[in-house]
């Protein structure tokens, strides 16, 4: 396959970027998208040019670091698929492929196609954990969780924090990611004692980072490589309203039941 790649090149967040066209030749249809970029970079290095910076790590759709905007879609043409799992057979010989970084105020460009997603880390630090007493861990089998609840919690825990939801949303909202954090822990018994403090903390941090508001467009779930449902956004809104009501009434927070 012979292709033309139009790639966003930008030295850092403080400089202007531009699209640069690169021809690539003899690309196997069995190569992954990232392998194709590796081939391009090898060619650029041999020519003495600066290689294209792009994020990657596990290349197995687990770590979430490979996010790219490909031909106007987060992660490319396949649904529920991370960029690293996209293969060149999804494109045709002679195609022009436009490759851009995630574009959001809260995701400043580090270089070329790599963005700073540490805003997600700070949201997790604000409430993506549970506090427990030190000592021997309880046997997990002692804590009974109904299977429908466990399945729903797991569906939220599948989030890999890639940022596709933010990139796909015209408002650059992080509600899907943040709600996955809240929903996962609010559903499990270990997350009950801090559920109301948690949702207030993560929402406050999300707003502080500069993410936009959710207007229920649905692009976040559509482009999510793990298919995270908008149901979790509804649950987070419910949790948030309950937390505000408790605070306004001065009610003492208790463990409660499953959400």
C-alpha cells in the first residue's frame, strides 16, 4: 500500500503547529497503524529529519496511551478499538490519512501527536480510590456482591483513561471518564463510605482542569474503545445531587447500600 499521511507537527504547547504531508510506500495491509508510523519514523531518521512523536506503550489496547485522531475520528475507523489495534487493511491503497492529536484545553500538546493527559491523573487523585484501615486484607469472598452489580461496576472499571471521550466531544467534556471512576466505586461495597465526598471531589477537579460540560451528544460512548456507557454519567449526576442534598441538610454520611 502507498499512502499519503497528513500529520500534525508541533514542537510544544507554546508554538504553532501545522499539517505536514508525508508519503509512505509498501505498507503491508497486515501492519498495525502504529507499525506504519514506526516505518515512517525510520524513514525520517534515515533522512536526518525529526521523527513524529506519538504516544504508545502496551500496543494491546490496555494502557490507553496510543490515542490519535484519525480521519476525523478518535482512534480511527473501528468502534470499540484503540489506535494500536487498528490495522492498515482498514484503508485503501492511495488513501490520504489525516492524523491529529487530541484537541482540548485540558490536554495541551507536548509534541506533535502527544498530549499531556495528566488532568486525568489529578481527577483520579481527587477521588479515584478508597480509604481503608491498615492490617490484614479481608478475604474477598467474605464481601458478597450481586453479579449484576459486579458486572456494572466492571463495565465502568474497563475505562483505560485514553481521553477519546474528551477528543470526540465537541465540548471537550470529561464526564464519561469521570463518571466511570465514580460509578465503579459507588457500586462496590468498599466504595460506599466515601461515595458522596468522592463525587464532589472528582467533579470539582474535573471543572478545575477546564473540561467542558456534557450536553448528551453521545460521541463519547460512540468513540470509547471500551464502549463505556453514558449510563455511568447519569449515575454520577445522581450521586452528585445526592451528595449536595446531604450537605445542604447537614446529614451525617453513612455507608448505605449499593447504588
